């Protein structure tokens, strides 16, 4: 690693003052009446030696770090991973860098990460909030920290958010299963009070009620062991003679497929919430409710940048439509 070049090194090499170099590098040459010839000379030398400014010193001077904290539930989940990658690309194009991390849906970990990045003076936050995070989010708001929530919102604090229309997505998926001729349509979800999970449950329940059918739901704890989830799924399907299922997440759907293979029973017709590369390759291919990943990323970064750049102070609550992608797994075969 090469020795870091300092402003003092540039000043010494060119025989001018450190202050003059500093003014030129901070775009104040005209303001301080520094000649164009000297300005060009300094800039040419800076490029020649590969000088890079000290970002910490710069952030202390400007109050801006050009860093955004992206705090999400699970970076290994394809939905969150795809969102993170798109946000990183879009932020980078605007001169910002992303630091992202997973919360594992734990309130204590989420609070700790927010405090960590707040102390390091990141310019803004994009957060998938956990239940109970409202006081922490309110404190960020009280300190005028730019932020936007996504995937879910907090009912007891008003802030910017970008979410999918989870109610309609689940409602349309359930209705499709009934229209295919299935009678005993179940819903498998997480035991959670998060807004997106509650909306998906309500969407399913509303469709069942409209069809005057019986409601079958299975909720599993977020910290359940994989084998435990598989066992509960198998028992649920067999006990209620389920002939079709809507899974509230893609990883719950994968657990269902694993359970069917391990315990050698035929998987009912199914739809998963959120797509996965596995689902198109699986036989039969898996129908999904697909969230608009690219549009979510676009809205998130534009809302946050507008806040950070002082272009907008109005509250933005964005709800985007999902798309039901019908594949082989949800079609009735007599």
C-alpha cells in the first residue's frame, strides 16, 4: 500500500501554501481570486500523483459523508438481495455509497445498527423495520435524519415508506386458486404483526369469505427450525386435506417443497409470495405473486435523495401493485 499523499505534500512540491491548495481542491479558487493558471497547475499535479481527499476530514467539514445505511431483514433472501443491488447501483450513480446489513428481524439488533450508523453520521437510512421500532424511527425523525421505510410500514409513526400492495396481491392469488376449482385453500405465514404479513393474511381471508369457503391458516414462528416448519406444514396439509396453498414468503414455499420430498407426499397446488430463481426451474414451475423490485428500488432511492438534497419535505407513502405470475403449480388438473 502506497503512502497517502497529503495536501501539505502537494503544497511543498509546488512551492505554494497549504491554504491555497485547499481552496483550489474545494472549488474556491475563483472566490479567493486564485489565478486560473495556478489552479490548473495544482489540478494537473493532483491528477498526476493520484491524490485522494481524506473522506473523514471532508465529512467533518461539510457535514456530509455521502454514505447511506441500508438496514434490511435478510440479505441472503433473493427479494432483499435484489433490492439492495439495485439501490447500490442507483446510489453509486449519484455519488453515494451504501453500507448494508441484516437485522434477522430482531428489534435489539435493528436498534443497535441504527444507533451505530447514526453515530457515524450517515446521510440517510433505508430500513425494513421490525415490530417495536417506532420509538427509534420517531427519534430519527425528531433529529431530521432523512429516512424511508420499505417492505413494511409502522402504523404508529408517520414517515416515508415504499411498499407493495400486499392485500391485493394475496387476494388475487387466493381468488385464482378458487377459480381453478380448488376447494380447501390454505394460507401459510409467519407469526408476525408486521404490516406486510397482516395485509397478506387479510387479502387471503377476504377472498375466502367472498367465496363462502372455510379458512385454513398455519402460522409459524420466525425463529423456528427448518425441520420443525417442514413437520408442521406436512401435518397441516394432511390434517385439513388441503388441495391448494398460498405461501406468504418464498422461503416458506421452499420449506413446503422440501417437506413434500422428505415425507413423500404430493404437494398441493401452490402460489408463493415473491419469486425465486428456483421456481421457474422446478417441476411443475411455481406460480408467484411478484413484487416490482426495480420500481421499489427506484422509489426508495429517489425519495431518500430528495430528502438528503433538500428538494422535498413532504411525506411520501408509496404503494406499488404486485403481479400474479401464473405457472404450472396453480393450475387445476382433473
